[in-house]
């Protein structure tokens, strides 16, 4: 029997799927270098700065998922525990779209206009999260 997933849960799965996809791409790129004996497995810089420009951007885009993951998880857990998950559904798709936009911009380029687009997408996510926190607090009757 199919189970309905709230839009916020779909957004969370989308977030996780994108994070996982970037991690797999990063691991695959590094694994190729190891299997071709071009690099030792323990020789990679954590930030990807010792790789091609694209692999550096990929590593940084993937690492950027840590910046919102904990906040998103806490908001969703509190909303679910307090029976207010519906309060998150309206902007869930916008939140995920902003995350996708930030990732695409990060992967595409480090040119100033693209970095500004990336920052705009990042701040959109933060604004949505602030809105969600305030909404949950007011719906719970906690001023």
C-alpha cells in the first residue's frame, strides 16, 4: 500500500539524495586516480584543492551540504514531534529548489555572477529556515 510523503519529507529525501550523489561522484573521481596509480588513497586534500578545478568545486559543493543539514533535520524533527509538519510543506519545494540551484551554481563556475547566484540560493534557504522556526514557535503558542 503506497504511503503519502509530505512535501517536506520529499525535500529531505531530495536533499539526502543530492548529498549522496555528490559524495558518490567525488569518491568515483578520486577512486579512478587511485586505481590508475596516479594518486595514493591517503594523499587527497580534504577540500579537493589538489584536484582539477571541477573536482575542487564538486568537493566544495558536497561539503556545503553540511551547512544546512543539521538545521533542516532539527526543524523537521521538532515540527514532526509537535504535530506541525504541515507548517513546513508550503515552502519545502522552494527550499529544495534553492539547494539544487546552489549546488548547480557551485559546480558550474567560480565567476562572480555565478557566485552571487549561489549566495542568493543559500540565503533563500536560510530565510525559509528562519520562517519555519518562527512559524513553529508561534503555532505552538511559544512567543
